[in-house]
């Protein structure tokens, strides 16, 4: 299984309960596909630099998970039509495990 990072932008006015509840539902769906949740972080409300679907701000959420590569397309298609999600981007998770140090020049 590969590790992925997904950033969700939620429309505050169309959330039925809260972003936490929506992420819990999404996390359950990922687990039902055979994946595991590694990290989940609420990034807060942010203002957009340009409007998205006539909205000027949204709630950001970062989700890191492990999932089989063939199931990622299924995850994307399942939440593409969800009206409470303004944007959803899935990336390969490529953060370094250890901080990179620069060697001194001689």
C-alpha cells in the first residue's frame, strides 16, 4: 500500500454537521476500502485568493492515509459529487522522515 495525503476544502454553509463528522465518515470509507488512517489535521478556516464556486473561504482538512493505488480513483469518484466539499486533492505522500541537514563547505 502507498501513502497518500489528501487536502479537503469544505463549504461551511453546506456541511450538515461539522467538518469533524465529515472527516470521520470519509475515514470510515477509507478503512472499508482496506486502507489505514495515519494522520488527520484540522487546518482551520482560510480565505481563498480567488472565489471557488462563488465562495471566498472554506474549512481546510489534511488527511494522511495508506491505501492500495487501485482504490484511490474509487475514493475520488465517491466524493467528487459531494456538495459540502469544494475541492479535494490527493497527493503522493513525500515528506522526509528525518530533517535534512546541510553539510558545511570547506
